[in-house]
């Protein structure tokens, strides 16, 4: 392996890690605050990619404006999701899972009807390469990496240093106790759902600029998000960084020596191996 290939693969690992982290953050947030296994997070990721594509290509808006609008639209959808899909069944895990699976079928089928097998790809948010010490690195990949890191830091600051963040922590620890302390748990859960959907929108928009879009692109990404959350430890938001970084490195470097299917199987095997020695994950509780 030459130095250029190693550097390129290293950047790809960081980019993959950033997308995994963005995807896993929303999933982990709802799981931590509401105890909701939102499997529909995969469909939200996919829909966001198509919405960003439509804003950029269909309406001719700039990539950055399209990204912002996509985040706003999906965040607004989060209000609907919490109010009509999660709140009526709060505390009933089985029904919420059924609702989430139904949303996956509805959204994937709808998108499949609308776009079919046509190939879509969100235009690059930034083009060109950066040359450094003889290496060429895509600016797009660097951008995705920095956005993922910045959003993770911002979310940790939001949770640990703001009133709303402290309320989410309180609800996550004991929603009955939080209610007795005067916290509006439904407003707090709605806020968490909006943030989670916005994160899915950000991941889907950036992922759509890196990969080609199809109505089922979110399914594999959901598996990666679950792996990251389990690696991080159930209930750990900050641990998502380490989990995403480990999985990104695995998925970037293993294809250099293994086929695609073998890479996924080996990556999952490594995750299982880590959990055998540390079943609570890196920073959380046992899965």
C-alpha cells in the first residue's frame, strides 16, 4: 500500500465515521431520552437525501441552502412524528416498533413509486481537492468529516450545558421524577425528536452527496447506526464518537483486503468480539 492510498483511505475512514456518527446520534438520542427504538430513522435518512436532491437539482437552489432547508423540513416532520406516532404509545415499546416499521414500509414504497430505479445523487457541496505534501485529498470528504465532528461537539454542549439539555437528561433518567420537578416531558421529547430528525436529515444530505441515492439506502445505514450505538454503550451520547470512529476505520480499510460482503460480516464480527470483552459497550450500559 503506497502512501497516497493510505492517506486517501484514512480520509475515507474519517468521512465514513462522520456519517455514521451523524446517523447514530439521532438514533441514540431518542433511545436515551424516550426509550424509543426508532427503526424509521433509516427511512428519514433516505427521504432527506431525496429532498436535498430535489431542492438542489429540481429547484436550482445552492447546495448549502438546500442542506439547511432539508434540515428544517425534516425537523418539522419530527414534530409530527413525536405527536402522532410516539406520544400516543409512549412506554409501549412493541407498538412503537410496529409504528416505526410501518413508517419504513410507507416511506420506502412511496419513494420507490416516485423515483423508481432512476439513479440520483446530491451534487457536491464543495468541489476540488487539497494538495498537501504530495497528497491529494477531496475537499468534500474533509467537509463531511468536519461537519460530523462539529455537530457531535455541539450536541454534547447542548445536552450538558443548556437548560433544555439538562431537561432531556432528567427525562432520560426518570420521566416520572422529571414530571414532578415541573418539566414538560412531552415538550422535551418533541425537542429531542426534532433534533434526531434534523440529524438524520444532515446525515442523509451529506451521504447523498457521497453515495448514490435509492429508496433503500437507509437500511444498511441503520444497521451501522445500531452497531455504533451498541459499541458506544446504551445511553452514551459522547461514546458515539468512539463507536463511529471504530466502525468507520473498519469499513474503510477492510475492503482493501476483503470483498464487500465479507467486509460487512467481518466488521460485525469485530463488533461482537469487542462486546464479548466489554458487553456494556465502551462508555454505557449493557445492550
